[in-house]
C-alpha cells in the first residue's frame, strides 16, 4: 500500500498541462476574422447601394417622363381643343333641349279622341299590315293625315277598319280617302287618308 501512496503523492497539479483559451494564435485570428467580416459587409452594402442607386435613377427618369406628359396635357388642355369641346357640348345641349321641347309639344297634340301623341304612334304600330306601309304621318290638333303605299289596293279599306277599331283612334272618322295606281310600279298604289 505504501506504493500506492507514493504514486499519489507524486501527482502534482502544478505539473498538469492546462489548455489556454486565449493563445497568441487565437488572438491573431480574432482581428483577422473581424477584418474579413467588415470587408464582406462593406462589399454587400456597396452592392445594395448600387442597386438602390439604379432604382432611384429609374424612378427619377419615370418621374421626369410623367412630368413631361403632364405638362404636355396641360398645354394641350389650354388650347383650342378644350374650347372646341366646350362649344360642341353647348351645341349638343341646345339640340337636346330643343328635342325635349319638341317631344313635349308632340306629346301634347290631341286628336278627336283623348290621348297623347305616343298613343297614336303605338296604335299605328299595332295595326300594321304586310304589303302596306306609311310614308307620311301628319298629326295636327283635330286632324290625322296618313300617306302610304300598298302592293294590294284592297288592303286600304281593311287598314281603315282596323284603325277605327283601335282604342287610340276611338271616334276617328275618315273624311277623305284617295287611292292612286302607280304607273312606274305596276300593281302598287299610293293612298291618302285624312280623318277628324
């Protein structure tokens, strides 16, 4: 046993080799690594800056282009074109107002039966006959005048009966009926119907 104690006694912690965390090599590697990181970061940031500068240049070019287009539109808008458009709008408005007045006056026309102008046109539309067509419609207070053509003169009395039976022409009496054959178109005839 004494040998065992001797060996234990021979062990001295002072003679044990310890690892050094901050050796000269490690201390030299730290600044080198920091330098590599700084250079890499600088290159990356430089590349990013270059891309941002390109984007800024493109945006500036686009802005300048849009500004030029805006100026061109402003210059164009101040010229004769706008005045011409305003005059055209004014003319169309006048025409529209005239059309409204005409429609109001046509709507107020009355014939012997009570009703409005549109009722008479609707009645004429309901009583259409194949082979007979109107070329002129005259509506005046208290009077109806119809001119037309037919391929068969026998259709004219049928058309008159149908008109008189239509509710839009209630009370209508034809005072004049003219039928005339067409020399230039054999088989066709023109007619005139006037009623009150």
